């Protein structure tokens, strides 16, 4: 066609309309219609109060138990929300229960702190130093 820019043929109104109709068909094929909306429980909510001098009466509304449960579930730690870790970094520390029961009387696994003569002397020296600093 004559008068085309850059070597391309100019599109007439029929071709443009066909391209537009095809584009709309492709968009509608992937669209989903959402009719149920709710507040995102993972976003912080800000309660907005009435003006302090307004005479408007407070109307009581019932709370949706499903929404309250979704809010409480959003604030749970991941181990209570999910049965398995969702990411690789969650795998570290996911199972936090001890493998064996802690027995304080078992000397094989319990190493209590023991004081010797040197440590008793230094404890007394540090206490004396703290007392002199508090007095001055």
C-alpha cells in the first residue's frame, strides 16, 4: 500500500477492528470474575473512631466469626499455621521440641557451674568494687 511508514503496509479500519476484537477475546479468556471480597488479614487494620463531640449514636454490629478467626490465624507463628515449612529458611528450627527429656540430675548431660577458690575470691572482689563505686 502506498504511503506506509518504514516499509509496513498501513492498516485500514477493518484490520484495526479485527486486531482489537482478537485482543479483547484473549483478555476475556484469562479473566476471572470475583464476587466475594474480604479484608486482607495480613494487613494491619486501623480503627477510625467517630468525632468526640458527635451526637451520632453508636450502632452495634455483629462480628463475623470467620473474619475474626482469619485475623487470629494470621498472627499465629508459622509452626502453628502450617504442617510443613513453606520455605527453605523455615526448615531450620521448624522442629523445636527436644529429642530427649531434660533430666537435671543426670550428670552425663547436665554440667552445673562449680565455684572454686579463685572464682569465689573474684566474686567477692567484684562485689566490693561495685559497692565502692555506688558510694562515691
